[in-house]
C-alpha cells in the first residue's frame, strides 16, 4: 500500500474524473436504436458501481493507490459491461501512482475497444467515456513533453508527442469536450506554425520604413 499523499491539483483531477455527475454530458446523445456505438452504451451507471468508484476515490486520496487499482481491476473482471469505465478510472489511479505506461495502456484499451465505426449519433455515456480517455491521454503526452512526468515512449521527440496530444484533444472535442477543442488548436503544430508566421508578418508591418523618414 502506498503512503504517498496527493497534491491539491491531483485531488481536483481525481474528483473531476471520478465524479460523473460533475461532468457535462456531451451533445452527441441520441436514440440508441440508431447508434453505431461499441459495447459501452448503458445510460445509467448502477449504484453498486458508483459506490465502488467512491471507494476508489477515498483510497486514492488516502494514498492507497495499490488498493484502489486492485479494486478497479477486480471490478473490471466481475462487472464486464463496465470494464471500459473501470479501465478509464484505473488509468487515473495508475497515473497518480507514477505508472504512466500502465495508464496509457488502459486509455488506449478503452479507445481501441470502445470507439464506434462512426462518431455520429452515439449514446452520451459512450461519448463521455471516449472524451475522457482521449483528453486524459493527451494530457499525459503534454506532461511528458514538459518534463512533468518521466516516461519512455516509442518516440521521445517533443514535436511528435505534441502532435499526438493535439489529435487526442481534437477527438475529445468531437465527443463534446469544449476545452479539448481549444487545446487541440493550441497544440496543433500547423496552427502554431501559421500563428508564428502571422506574428512575424505583423511585426514586420509595424516596423517603421526608414526609406520613408
């Protein structure tokens, strides 16, 4: 059992990710009969799952990340319809425990197994799940780029990781996360390049023309 205490920032992230009621539902909610969603399409998370997640929060906030992870792992095996939800939350616990590679593996599993063939007309719970997974993975990439968390990936080039982050933010935005849309623009390498070009051009325009003095 880990005795590491969480920072105030991590506590806020924990509460936001685990507290489903505090998160805004995406606007992609539609009739399930016409849905092209993957397996996670339940409209209401049962109370026993909510209780389990609340227990996970208590354990994680107390620094017992190993116990929190074990509870999520067991729940994923026992309650297979909620495996993706458990893995999404386990990724957060793993990140807090410093297991960055494990967190990325969980998030990638959720994205690979729950992404529908089309992103239109999917149930709100699935949209929220995928939005959270993409946003969380993008955030991890950015934290690696900025040296906030240590992790060795296939590519350690900051430009590549920022591009991955931008793509994940963009996908999170498509599932209804407005903050992710803004982050996608800020981290998009082409948008940043264009912005730099425009800024340089404006600076040149503002310089006095010595030939006209």
